[in-house]
């Protein structure tokens, strides 16, 4: 049995309630959540675990044979032809610091092809969702990528890998280059939200290096179904297989970004 888009939207909203209940915009003032470090700048909170436990429990209950890729628990075995990609809290650093930019991200693929995706921002109560071949929506209303055609007029967004301090391929050179070529570069701290905002036409482009499949699966489908183009940084169609990189943009900006990112 396959899920419906409504199923993903419901699960994302329910997990979002867990995030909202644990969130405080004033960390340290009555905040009781536990924050741990997976790396120097890679955090995990107990809310990540609560959200993930809820989502895994529901998916296992409703679709017990499906396989799941999830941030905190890794790869859970099941039918490889029916696979979920789960990020229970995308934007953990923001969340831990009281910054209201974070999401729940869910995607479902069959035979390696993304079919359904939902990204939910519980603070703004914005649920972005998409079904292959049926378009993308925000709270039920259709969305489309922007029609901006020049980098000079483009607002673009990116992020940085967790090994930014030790790996020379850390995207800082691209950030500097695009800061001069575009109208401005933003960094929100949630890849799923970045992609959702590209799909909604708020950004013209998102690019990043060394992500994980659960970071980008749902958002990538959103962009595609909103009329955008999604590839890896070299223009290839596979942005899910390791080592992941992604370039998601409106179709007018995408080739310009490929050229910009290829500049030594």
C-alpha cells in the first residue's frame, strides 16, 4: 500500500505540533529541552528524537513493510521499492537558539522516484506539499517558482556542511562569488525550508554541498512540481546519491547558476 499526499501532510503537521510545543524564542528562560552535540556544530535535541519517534511509529503502524531513511536513526530496513525520507527537525541549531526557522520534512519514493513530499513550518503554519505530476501547493494553494531571469536580480540561498572548519570544499568560495553576482545571498539554516521557498518563488535558487537525502528529498520534489529545475552541482539528475549536492532554481536561473558554480 502507498501513502497519499494527505497522509504526509497530516504526519508533518502532527510532528510540527511536537516542535511547536517544545520551542521557546528565549532560550535559557524556562527552556527545559536537552541539547547534545553530534559534532562541533552539529546539534541534536530531545525534540528531534520525540518528533522522529512519533513519525517512525506512525509510518511503521500504517506502512510496516516500507523502508525509511531518517536523520537520527539512519536507515531502517524494509521494501526498498517503497522508501521514506524523514527529517524530524530540519534547522536544529536555529531551534536550539530560539530562531523561528525550522521544519519537519517528509518524502516518499517508489522505485527510486520521488512521488510525495511535505515540508511544514510550524511557526508560520505553512505546509508546502507536492505530488509528482500534480503540482505543488502551500496550504492548499498552488505555488510556482519565480520568473526572474538574471542573477543580478536574484535572491539566492545556500548553506554550509558541518565539516566547514576542516574541509576546504566548504562552499565559502561559492558564497563569496554569488554575493557579487546576485542581488543577495541568504543562509536560513534549514535546507528543506530553503527549497520550499524556492518552490514558492521567494528565492530564485538554492544550492548546497554534502547534504543528506532526508534534507532535500521533499523540498526537491516541491521545486520540480512548482516548475523549477533540480540537479546536482554538475548538472546531473542524481542529487540523492552520496555525496549529495544540489542546485534547485527556476528554469531561467538554473543554467546561469551552473556556470557561476563551475567558475574556478
